[in-house]
C-alpha cells in the first residue's frame, strides 16, 4: 500500500516544496498560510485547526496530487461539497 506523502505534522512550507499544486489545494480549502512567514513553523494540522478546517480533507486532497487524482480545479474525486468551517470562523 502507498504511504501518504503529506502528513498532519508536515510543515506548510514543506508541503509547498513537495508539490507545486499544494498552494492551490491549500487556497481552495481557505488555508492561505502558505503566503506568510508562519508556513515555516506551522504544520498542516495546526494551520487547519487555527482556521476551523478539517485537516483530514485537506490532507486527502494534497495526497491525491501525488496519485494524479486531482482535477484541474484543485478538487479530488468525491470532494464535491464545500470545505466545512467552524461557526467561529470569520474569514
């Protein structure tokens, strides 16, 4: 079985270096942290939690990049619903 390339404890900056499509996926899910200095110290899971996002869905979409399952619009098969946000998310 293939091991996932993207993991919850991976720094956002590492994810960006791992695949050129990662920035588009992060943006799609409302995680624009890749554009700021926090990307060098914050993990994917920490960034997702800080925005009230589901890290599992983000990781699934990122890992689909490496399996060539991502569509041109950044979505993966079976990912038709909008990303869930917490009721405290104002952004």
